[in-house]
């Protein structure tokens, strides 16, 4: 098995005398795209800055390519093999060309090599037409593209990114995420990205690490973290908006029946009969209709009353009282066809495979 390109162990970071990061171990594989996600104050940015060599940890070790990195010695050599991109572009007051070239000049690259690399990265990020423009006259999206081109120009072994797209307007942000994801895949660059946005994490990551109170509480492939959260906090943070507490009435061959608010729900999972569980259901796995006579293979079919309808970007979020609160996502066209409104009685359905079982301690 190939050794990780970067690993940390017994890693702690304090800021203002308060511990903000406490990680037993974290390994980053070469070519992987690790996203650190979590609520504000979870320690994401502090962890990123520390492993990037910009913030000194209070304890712990960083091992890069099999060699321990020390803040007292070879940190500069390590930082020359990495690049950082932040929420604000932090460009120099000079031309776009000079900004992209700055890291290469710091590394004393040959003039012809600088010219070729700047042109390559400018074309990659769609900013060739801006090379002679002053960085002071760029839009937010243009400035961030320059920042990315500058970072990739030094051919970093790892790129560290702290909320790189959060300050951009939504249309610009959507395009930037797509373009950056394509560059990551094309170059195979190892990346560590901080975000609080689930959609961004899912689109860019090969690995997601959820942080809470300075610790990594779950790490895995995006689909696993999204659909199989290990506890209530992770489920809620990753968008599993329906969490139903109930008691297991029967458990056989990975199929369990749970009683919740005098309703019986079927789920695929493992739990002891009589045990307390949380059932997590993602809103996109819930179907809303007007009749119980519709065709469905779902094992769970319930009636309920709409309590709230909230417009989202491309759909409506429907909250339904089924004895417990259940959330569904419905397109605007479907909602219009069904004439959904607050107070209307509807039928909801979801498959047993669409229910995630969390055993309560």
C-alpha cells in the first residue's frame, strides 16, 4: 500500500490559549481531494493553516513524503512544495502576469519557463485576455482565477484552500467550482479544501472529513458520509433534515421495524429489539402525492398535513406533520400540479433502503 503524501499525528493547535484542534491522526493520500467540512468554529481553518505550515501547532508531527517537517528547520522547503488559496485573493498591486509569475520568480525559475507556465495557467483558468491588466481592476471571480493560476503555476505537491469560493456571487461561484474541479482532475493535484458548504464538498471531494469542536468526527467517501452519518450531529449537518426517534419493535435479517409516534416504519439496518434509534431520511428520498392509491414500491407510506412550504434554489422544501416532522423536496412544477399548500393532506412515501439507522447510546 502506498504511503500517504502527508500525515499528522497527535496534532493540537491552540489560539489565544484555547485549544481549537485536537486530531489523533489524519492521512492524506497522493492525488486525493480532502474537504474539511463543519460548522463555524469547528477548527477547520486552524487545522488547514497548521498543516500548511502557516500556523505553529502546540504539539504533534507533520510527515510529508515520509519525512517529518519541523517548524524549527525545514518548514520553508516544505512550503515551497505547496500552495495556498484563501477566501480573499490577496493579489499584489501589479499586473495579472506578474501575479501569476510571482511564485515562480520567488523560486528563481528561468525566464522562458516563467513565460510558458504563466501562459499555460492563464489559458487553463480562462484569463489569458487579462494578463496585461492591473490586478486592481479585476472582479472578484477574475481575481480568484488569478489566485488559482498563481498557485498552480508552481506545480505544488499539495494545494491548501480555505473557503476559496465563499465570497463570490452564486453564478460566478457555480462556474468556478466546476472549472476548478476539472483542473483538479486534469492535474491530479492533491488538495485540502475548507468549506462549510455541503454541495461544494460533494462536487470537489474524493474524501470528506467532518469536524466538530476541533476533532474529526467522521471521515470517508462523500457518498458514505452523506448517506451513512455516524451520529445525529453529522446527519443534521450533512442535510439529513428528517431525524425520527423511535423504538425497535422487531429486527430480522437487517430489516427492522421501528415504532415512532404510534407509526410503524421499516428500515434496512441493524439494531436490537427494544433499542432506541434515530431514523435519518434525506428529503430527496421522500415522495409526495395526493392519494394512497398511487403505484409505489416503497415500504413506508404515510398520510400527513403540510405545515410549511419554503422556496429553495431549484425546488420547494415541504415540511409535513405525520405525527413526527418529515421533510421532502419537490420541484415547483410538481408542487403546482399537486396544488400543494399549507394545511393540505398529502401522502408521503419512502423506501426502507432510503432510511439510515443510527443506534442511540
